[in-house]
């Protein structure tokens, strides 16, 4: 006899006997045009993503190759000073000059109150170090302890005129700062360092 289209015959085992019964098969799922379109969009999105990933990886490989070639060229034509700096882990002359330029630009942008305070502190440190040098009678011992004043200026970013003269001359010649920045910094740092240094000396000589 003809079997219905939605019926299938499955065996049921009970002990040693087998029997067959009719069960309704699940109706076939109708194809949906919306689901097919969604799957196509997902497939296109995956293809675009794979293409973008491949392009990015290719660009990265080209950039790495260019960087490696540039580094090899630099190593081939580096000067003895640059070779020593690279091996010792210190700055090369060009890197040192760039650091001086950066310091000049930073000092040129200081606010007036910050510049005044740092100049004031630099004068105090140097005056105290000079007094310590004289108290120890000069010589090697006095010179060793005088360096504590320079250390204080460096650690607190003091605006000492001698250091600013070096930095701003290089930064000005390199075109990193303008002459008005140089005159402003030199005037404030020299005047306040001298005045407050003189005040410390007066206090040590006549105030104690």
C-alpha cells in the first residue's frame, strides 16, 4: 500500500521481537528568502573581513621590511660616536642635541610664577653649596660637597642661569625657540638666582 509522504516506518524492539509502526515525519522546512539573504550578507561580510585582514597583514609586512632596511642602512653608515652610543646604551650626539632642543622648548613654555620659583630655589642651592665649600676650606673636599648644590638644582629642575645659557643657545640656533623666550628666561633666572643667592649669603654672614 502507498505510504503517506509524512510517514516513515521505524522498528521498535521489545525483547527479541521487532515490530514496525508508522510515525509522522517532521514536515519539510520551507525555504525562506529572508534567511537566505541574511546568510548571503554574512558571507559577504566575512569575505570583506578576510580581505581587510589580509591587506592589513600585507601592509604590516611591508612596513616591517622598510624599517629593517632603514635600520641596516643606518648601521652601515653610522659614525664611531653613534656606534659607541648604541653599544653603551647612551645617547648619540644627534639624540643628545634633540634632548637639548626639547629641554629648550619646555623651558620656553614655563609660566612666569614657575620660572621665578625655580630660579629662586637654584640661587638658594648654589649659595648654600658655596658657603659649604668655604666652610670646608676649599680643596678637593670642598669641591666634592659643592656638587651637592648642583645636585639640588638638577633634582628640583632649578633654573640656573649657566644651564639655561647652554640650553637656550642651542635651541635658538636650532630654530626651536625665539629670541624673546631666551631673553625672558635669562633675565628672570639670572636676576632671581643672584638676588636670593645674595640673600642667603647675607643671612649666613650676618643673621646667624
